[in-house]
C-alpha cells in the first residue's frame, strides 16, 4: 500500500523533511526525532510517491531521506531522477540502508547524495546531517534569488567578488552625468555594462545609441557622429542628425573608440567637455 503521511500543520518557517522508507517503524522513529527538533515531516513508503510529493509546489521539501531498498523504484533510481531534473537537482538527499555495500555508498555519493548512513541510524548523526542539508538548501535558494535579482537589475549575473565590485561601480556612476570609460577584451560584456548604467540612470527613458567606431570610414566619422548640413559634401542631399544628437538626453555608447582616428577622438573629447556639437558645414 502506497502512503504519504503529513503530521499536521507546523509553522511556515519549519523546514520540511521527506522520509522515504518502506519500514513503518523507521518512518515513525525519524518522524519523532525530527519533529522533536522543530522539523515538519512528510512520509512515503515508495519512491514513486516521494517523487510526487517533491514535485508538489504547494509544500516544498527541504531535505529528503531515502532508503536504498524500496519496493518498485529503488532509492538509487529516485536519487538519479532527482539529480537529473533541473527543478530538483539542488535538493539535498540523504540515503540510508540496512544492507548497504561500499559500492552502494560510493554510487549514491557519485549520483549526488549529500550523505549516506547505515541502519540502525544514529540519532545525532542524522540530525547533524539534516541541519547541514537544510542550510545548504537555504543557501542554494538564496543564491538563486540573488541571481534573479541581479539579472533583473543589471541583465547580468555573477556572485564573485569582481562582479560584486562591478555592480557597485555601476550603481555609483549611473545617477551621475559623468562620462564612463569601460575597458575589457572583446566579448567581456562592455555593452551590457553600458546598458545597465543607462537603465539605472535618470536617462533611462531617453535613447540608448550604440556606435561601432571601428566600422565607420575615417572620412565619414565626423558626419556620422556630429551630423551634417545639406550640401556640406557631395551626396549630402539634406540635413543629417549625428549620433550625438540622436542620443540627446540619453546615452551614447562609443564602442571600440580606441580604433577611431586620433583627430576624431580629439573632437569627441571637446564635444564631451563643452557639451556642444557642431554639425559638418554648420555656421553655428
């Protein structure tokens, strides 16, 4: 007979431990030990029932204690399924057995079990393992939450110290009107950083204009950046708004500015310092 036993409502903050064992006395003993320490306990006597319980979002499981030998699907099979599913791979699983071999223990650990115990179970060792597993589960959830928050805020993710410093720098410069030099090798995310600065700035509702400076011919760079008046050169049939004007009130991202002609770089510097641009052939 397949069963799943819920001991009743506890506090929402109580971590939930799922005990999976076909021996009723083992389930009852673990329930008494765990509820005595403030845990909420779910029970199942088959792996199939356990997988259904774990997949129920209405009652998240923090730790699973699974017997190796079960009727139907084995504990190892259940462990393998949990660790191969992205939704459950981070769930800490403690494997127990009354007839285990060294090979069984090694296999369980290789499959991703957080711990392995032989029966009869030692109360203190089980409690220590469950506490450690709960901390691991909560830390994993906190990391995922932080990852989601970072991705939503910066459209980038990263928890390393250098990434945290980068996020701090973005937050520091975004509210200002300062020009920002972003350095890094190709493919390291310079545009992502510039877009994050724009999105977090008072200019977020104004245009973000990206310019690949290396792709603009030398003879057209001034016209593209600052615009031109009609008749300023052959083919100039009308007035053209340059990238600076297009980005007015927003952000202008000059990608690969180091590949730009030095004379053009000097004009960009003057425009930045003076806050004014002069279109090609303008008399202003």
